[in-house]
């Protein structure tokens, strides 16, 4: 007798955004990534047997990543996981969506952590804001100089992984940009994930994200190798891209920069858990993961009257990067406040998903405005993100001024490359070290707010510990 199937915890999906176009094309081929709870040969075999028994093929089994990739017709995938797929359209893009939970035999619940790829709705947004008219703009080396980044090092010997979920990288723009800076352009390697391709010119907003990331990180650490992992903008693609970077034995990145994300409330429990498992693996492997905290202030753009933080910036295994507005006078900073202008603001607040991490337990976190809950405080650090004081970058042949916490993440990634080279070792998971320092080596931001939270001396839910003071941070890490 066939074993009864039950809902897989955390797999529930809400109604997809946009308009239902019609049923899915059940003859279309699909691929799922099945993440496992543990690296266990018995679990792998049970899941592989179930996949094959349902007419699907096992494409790969990766014990290190704890993932089994399976494929087949959508009709077979529907039957195997107890869902009904339909086509939807939102923002001009079509995708397959589902509602409710996945159904799996009870005996597999202890093995399967998440099944990703059935629902292909866009999962994340790039955290950029393009300036209509910038009051001032900087190149990334100028920002690095204002923030006193270590000199005499250029990131040589370091590899920065950059995660992208759309758009494309233009080598000609990149070469031209660095020629204008008078700096030799770093090497950029493209790693496609889940069938995605490098496609500059197909999505101008995503192109802006891609070029901002590489031009900021590369401008700060031109001696570093940049490896770009391009994946589809789905929960499957996002998680697979980061997992690929963490476990890339060929390129071995020591730093990962992520400028994409979405409110915690838009992620399924299974996707959040699987992603957080990947990020924990990164921390255990000594990889620094820098993540943009979002550009929509304390609500994170959700209009339900509650406050939200962005994921994966809210993961307890990443360095969440908030945003400031940076004013300079010559080669010095004249003022710096929380970014909250031009319709955007630094993301930050208290997580509704993750408990207070041990390394954050000794500071006074604000109570959440959502009923006084406690949780992981976001962000940890900050940097210039206001589009009015944005970064001059070259995108699709045109110079643009771009802000957003998408700029803060690659800036911190570039700084980390300089710190690693200066120290002769990787700083790795930076948060426990940063929060354990007896004095704050960063530029404390004490003015401004992001909506429900205000800046204050010390850590705050707008800019964390503050913006970089590279030389002071290096000295503190050396002392530590």
C-alpha cells in the first residue's frame, strides 16, 4: 500500500503575485533542487529512490552541498510533490506558481529540508536606486579614500564572489570604466548557475546592479579576482548560486557579495532554512558574506502596517550592510547620516524569523515595533548608499549615478579583501569579532532614522556599528 503523503513543513506558498494566465504547460521540462537535512548516504538513497519511482531523473547528487537535482516533465513533478502548477504574469514576466504545501511521504520528512524550483516566481529585488539628479557622486576609490581604507594593498590573492539574479556583465564597459579610473581592470569570471546566462542589455535595471557590484568591489580591490555567479531570480536560483560559490573548489572565494533580497515574509520557511544552512556553511568555511540590508527603510516595502527586515541580510551568518548619506569636503567627510531620502532608506530593524545571535546578546537591541518581539538586529555595518551622494558607474555604455545598499555590500566586500591581504589571513565570519571589540572602530552614525528606528550612539537598527574606518578596523582586528 502506498505510504500516505503529508505536507512538508515550511513549504507553504501564498498566492503568486500578478495575474493567473492559465494552467502550466505540463509537457515542459522542469528541474528541482532537493536540499537535505544532513549529508547522509541513507537519506540520499531514499530520496533518489523516491525521485526515480515517480518517473524523474536524478541529474546530480552533491554530498558536500547536501542537494539532489532532479528533473522531468512538469506533470511528473506535480505528481511527485503533490502540487498543481499554473502560469502567472507579473511585471511583464511569466512564471509557474503554486499555492499551499508540498506533499511528501512521512518517511522522507526527516531527509528532505526543502524542494525548490517548482514555483519560479521572482524571489528577490536588486537593492539599487538610480539617481534622477545627484547632488554629488563618487567613484568607489574616492569613497574608499574617504573611509580611510588600508593603503599599500589592492586585494591581491583574494577572490570575491558576486551573486547576480539577472542582467549581465559587459566587459567593454568594465574595461572602459577602469581605464577612466587609471586602474588596471580586475579579472572577472562568469559562472552560470541553473541554466542562467550572462545577458547584458536584456534588463537595464539588473544590468545596473551587475555593473555597480563589480565596479565598486573591483574599484576598491582591483587586485582581487572577481567571480560572478549568475542564476535565475527564483528561490532555487538564489540559493543554488550562493551554495555554488560557497563550495566552489576551483575559485575558492573568501568573500561573497550579495545585493539582492526580499522581506522575510516573502520567503517560505523551507527556503529560509535551506538558505540559512548554506550561509552557516559559509561562516564555518571562513567566508565573509556581505549582504545589502534593503532600500525601503524599516518596512522593507511591505504595506501591511508592520515592520520588516530583508533576507538574507537578516541571517545570523552574514554581515548586513545598511546605508548612509555621505557628504565630503575635499578629501574628508563633512557629515554622514542615516540614508532616508529620495523615496528610499536604509533597511534595518528586528528579525521576525531569527533569534538574537550569541554574538549580539551583549548589546542593547531595540524591541521590535511588531509587538515588542526580540530577534536578530539588522544591519551590522553601513556605508554610503544615498543616490544623491551615489556612485558613478558605467552601465550599458552610459555613466550613471547609483545608490542603494547594493553599493554598501560590494564596498564592504572590497574592504574585506584589503583586510584579508593586510592581515595575511581571512577575517572570515566577521560578526563575532566585530561585536566583541571593546570599542567601536567604525564611524558611528548618530543622526537620522529609517522610519521606525533612529540612529543613536553605538549599534542601532539603521546603520549597525556605522560606516567604515578602514585603518581603525584593521588595527582593531590586529589587536584582537
